[in-house]
C-alpha cells in the first residue's frame, strides 16, 4: 500500500515537550518535528506502507490542535 506524505499530521503536544505525528492509526512522538516525522515513516514501513512522495518542507505537515 502506498500513501501520500500529506496524510501525516504533526502537532504540538500539550503539557509536554515535543511533537506527535498521526497517520493511519499510528502515533509517534519526538522532540522535534523532524524526529516525529522520521519515527512515523519507520512505523509505516514496519506495517508495509510506503510513502509516495517526500515533503520538501516538513513544517507544511504541522497542524494546530485546539
């Protein structure tokens, strides 16, 4: 299965340091946006899910959660 990198949502974790990435019922955490994204790609690879395109700027995946 292949997905677009835009399906990965990265957000700031409230009451904690760091960021979280969410995609297809996978949740990963990292201290930086890049680390959360890298951990998500690794989790998706373990589930046999490939990412079609990489994002030129990872900050475009950052969403606000209220």
